[in-house]
């Protein structure tokens, strides 16, 4: 009796089936940067940092002062999709409240 598969082919080789684990790469991370302007009130910036980025008051004030004094501040580091969404939310929220506040993202 020969070794035959259901498809009619004869098995002539034996081997070990090995399972290869796919190599997953960590997604790139992006910094969300808030840019200084001369028109947006500081308390509005603190509010945005708390509402959109989930910062507590101390963290929000610290970031706001960095934006005010250095011209830019890091609001958080996220995957691309999350960073892009947060940037869009900040800009849209600021526009709705008639402020020129700008946010951008930068690959870390």
C-alpha cells in the first residue's frame, strides 16, 4: 500500500512544518506640537490642553508657558492617526471659538 493523499498524489517526502512568527514593527510615533500666537488667550490654551489632551491643570499650565515663552510646546506623543486627530480637533475647536491657535505634528 503506497502513501497516497486524498488528491491522488503520492507522498514521497516528509518534513517538519515550522510556524514563522510575523515580525511586527512598532508604529512610528509623532509629537503633537502647539504653536504660539499673539492672540489666543492663555486660559483658552490651558482649557484645550485639558479637554483634548487630558492634561491636569499643572501639566497644562506648564505646556502653555512653554508655548508662550519658547514658541512651541509638546502636547503629547501618539501614533500617527491619534496625533492627526488631535491636531484636527485643536484647530477646529480654536476656529469655532475664533482663535488662531495652531497645532502640528512631527515624527519623533
